[in-house]
């Protein structure tokens, strides 16, 4: 961050080619947890915006785009999602979206940063909308991988992995590997579904997205259906990538009419990921398919991905 006479800005480097500057009208709250610094600010046109270590995370302008994509494709694909888990997702919005499904009886949210969630409860009600206090919710403040490892056979219908990108020495480095995905698979039911945020989906930096698809596709014996999809997140200035891996159900086989029926039956209303738009989010441009071929490799604990953008 730096200041000029014209006001305050946050400068965020995307790659060595691109730096974005976000104008700050005012800082609402700033602080530091055991794991990271946080800043909530008012940004013109974006509204209330969360930064972690001065890197933009989410804004009121379009948080629904990211969080609907993070949650709804997996939740609606399962015919009767009762037990589900969120890994990460500190703002509570991914949890919020999952809880819209009235079929859910158990929602476990696992996040390592209790202090950040305490902050979000107070300062980000627009995101969680009471999800933390929902009687179906159980909050676990711990490492997601270790926690799920101890829940082998639990039978989650859906696991949503909404974790920060794998920066070197960061807590998420081993949450984007084949071993982690196997741990998630072991905690899922026989027809369980796993979905994750998977990094940039633009032509400038598609490598993490490509590697996540390649890694899950290498687990076809566990997840026969692996589908990448994207959402246009203006807050990130780019399309963002997600990957869905399913033990039994193919999202490409889910018809618009069936999605609409399930949403209506479960009391779910969405703004971005809608029944009409379902096939669109799962239609990847050719440059991403080419990126999987050119850059996709299987991520392991021994050879993880380190985010360098």
C-alpha cells in the first residue's frame, strides 16, 4: 500500500507484467491474526472489500459470483446433499450458499484462522448472513487437511475446498495436492462430490488451474467425473477457475430443467450461477484446454504447486 496526495491506494502485483491499483475511500478495520494481516476498506464501485496482506479477496460488488460458483454446482449436482463440509472460506459466504439447500442437516466448516472468522462475524455480515450461527453449522478451527484425515469414512455428500492459493511456506501449500484430494475422497460418501477454487482462469496465469485439473483427472479411479469451470469475478479482474470432481454424477449431464426443479424444491435462489447458465460455466475456452495439455502436471506433496504470480 502507498499514499499519494490524491488519496490512498492498494497496489497488487498479479504477475511481473501486471499491477493493479485499488482506490481506497476509507479503511473500515485493519488488524493482524496469527496467520495474516487483514484490511476491510471501502473501494469505489466495489463497495466494502476485504484484503488479506493487501491482496484483494472479495468485495460486495460480486462476491456472489465467486461464492455461488464455489458452492452451488456441487450442491445442486448431488440429489440429496445432507452432510457437507467447507474447508477455508473464512468470510462464511461459501457456507451461506451451501446452507441455502434445505436438505442440509450437517455443515462442518474447517478454518485454521479463528481470529479472522471472529472478525468476519462482526465486520462482514453481508457475506455470512448468519451462517455461522445456523444450528446446522459446526465450526472447527484447525488445519483442514489434518481434520479431514481424521474424518475418513464420515460420508460427506459434498466437500467444498475454498482455500487460499498455495504460496510458498503458506498453510495452503499441501491443500492443492493429490494426497489432499485423496483425503477428501476418503471423507466423502460413495456418491460424494468435491469442488475447489482452483486459481486464475485467464491466459496470463492459467498454470495452477491446469495442474488442479490434471491432478484430479489422474484420480479417475476415485473421481470418474472431473470438470473445470469458471466464473467472471470482476473483483479479481479476470475469470476465476474452479474444479468439480464427482464419484458418481456428471455435471454436464444435469439438465437446466432439473437444476431449476432442485433449486425450487430446496428453496435456493441464485443471481449468477442459474439453471440457464449452468452449461456456460462448464464450457471452457480453448486456451484453458490447451493450458491443461501444456502446463498440467500431477501435484503431489513432494512436488506441490507454489504460487508465484
